[in-house]
C-alpha cells in the first residue's frame, strides 16, 4: 500500500462492517480483501492499492453484495491515493 497524503482513515462504523465481512462465511474473496484493506487503514497512513480499489468498485456495483461489504468497499475507495 502507498502512503496517502490526506488524513482519511477508516471510521468506527466502516471498521465494524469490515470485521463482519471478514467473519462472514458467505463473503467472497474480493469482499474479504477489501474489508482487510479497510481495517488495515484504521488509524493508519496507508492508502488503498489500485487492485483493491478496483475490487471495491466492483463490490459497490454488485447488487448481491451485502451492506457491510459495500460499507467496507466505500471506505477503502475513499482512501485511494489520487
């Protein structure tokens, strides 16, 4: 992950959602990857990688993705280095 220049970090609600995704037995590999990235960025200066950002964008467009997966994906995309 790259270091980001802005002060964005994963909030409490997004971190809780990400933790739920990681514990889920039905979450996809991509959803878990994005959730792990979002949790890694809680209180960190790390930025979302291009690969994870791409997965996050797909999750946000997926009508079958859970609310928690979409929350984690949105958090990860917010922290993408621009």
